[in-house]
């Protein structure tokens, strides 16, 4: 009996550590992490790694379902590396990095399939706030606005985020994949594709 009581106590303490909010709870979660971003339909491109930072509010409808909305600053884009022959000179390697940054507004349904473990799906409108390029070759960088090289990035973006999160003692590890459904520029089929991982902390309001 003594062993059973000790085991039961340990299990109760462990269950309390795996946080999940009560129905009717409203929380805010500051979060920071990184993006691994690329452009779908873009040939021979490599991902750009950038910052993701912001906050999300969540309302817990029931033990199994919550809805959240947030604001995230998201560094996105892609890289492309090619060799170019200098007139009367050697072939050199040049890397073009497109830096397209957004303010995204993820609106998600969070389905808690196990205590602390949630599957996520929703919609995400986004607004372009910066669109620049950097060309790097042989230790020399050249930068400017993408519009200067006739690449006009659309002001609005729309994506479908899907993901998973795990909450432990109000600390939340979140991984999601944002599938862009709108074109980045008018005359190209490329769309944003972003894998995002963040670490946040939930505060009850």
C-alpha cells in the first residue's frame, strides 16, 4: 500500500507538470524562434534561415480545443547560388539572397490530443514589410531593394499553417509549416514555404 501511495503521488505530480489550461482560460504567449524559409516553384533555390518573434493569445474553449491568434515578425526568403563568368576573367560564384520579411497573423485551432500535446491548423494573412536583396561574391556584398531590380513583392500574403506543440510547465515548444497559397510576385508562380520552430511561455490573463 505504501508503494502504491508513493507511485500515485509521483503520477499526480507528473500530471500537474504537463500543463494544459482549464476551459475558459485566456493566455498570452510571447515566443521567439527561427524560420527555415524557401520559395515553392523556385528552381535551384536554397533556404534562408531567419528570426521569428512575436506573441499569441489563446482562448481555451474546452480541455480538447483552443483557438489562438497572434502577431509574428517573420524573416523569410530564399537563396540562389550561380557561377558567372567575368568578361576576360575567371568564373566566380555569386549568391543572391532574397530577404522578404512579413508581419504574419496566425489564427489557429489547437486540438489537444494528449495532455500538453496539441495539433494545429488554421489560416495566416501576412503583410510584407521589407523586400531586399544581397548579392555576395568573393567577400564583397551588394545590397538593395528588390524593386530596384524589377522584382515587386506583393504587399499581402496568405498561408495555411499546420503544426504541433508541446506544453510543459507553461513552456511551449511549437513547430509548424506555413504553406503559402498566394504568389509572392505577380508574374511568377513562386509561393512562400516556411518551417518555423519557436519557444514560448504562457501567462494567464
